[in-house]
C-alpha cells in the first residue's frame, strides 16, 4: 500500500525528485553566461553609444552616460536571463552546457513572472555572496522560490 501511495502525484508535485546543481556547475553556468552577456553588452553599447554619445560628450554629460550605461547593462542582464529561462524552460547557454536547468521549488517548469523576479534579484548588491550561506542557494533562488537542478530525465510530463 505504501508503494502505491508513494507513486501518487499530489497537487502537481513531482513524482521524481531531482538533484540540485552543484556549486561548481552553477559557477560554470555563471562564467559561460557572463562571457556571452559581456559580448552582447559590448556590441550593443558600441552601437548605441557611437550614435548617441556624440551629442552628449560635448555637453559634459559624463555622469549621465555612466548611469545610462549601467542601466542598459542591467537591463540586458535581466532580459537575457529572463528570456532564456522563461521561454526555454529554465535553460540558458551555460545551463545547456552543464546539463542543468532552473525550475520552481517543486521541480515544475519555471514560469515567466518567477523568472523575471529571479533575474531582477540578480541586480541586488552583494547577491553573489549569498551563495556562501549554508544552503548554497543564492537570494535569486530563495526569494523567487526557484532552484537549479541537474537535468537528468527532467520533463514537463513528470507533472499532472
């Protein structure tokens, strides 16, 4: 009887549990995605500032351009991670290479709003240091009720 009850899926919970990604896998995810983000940011910054900054540099608006660059780079970061995670079921290029994925805490597919929240939280100062806690999960995981798992046999069909 216990075996039958163990296999029943209650309220959309996962029938199977998945291993959390290791700190090393998460760090490699970060490095790969950071390199891609750096390239995209540099390309977009060059295109944008070549056409935009000529008018503002003569006027001495260096502070404005600095804040604009920061705003654009954070926007690109949030857009990059949110689009990949929300539309590719928790995958970014880094997660594809390390065979991991971002999911909700119940192992279900990540939804758009939690993905957006998760990636706005990445901007919080000192957020990278939040991984040094006892859980090994960063604020962007804990505050958005998400996690990163090893992508062994994960599929949406695991859920009712």
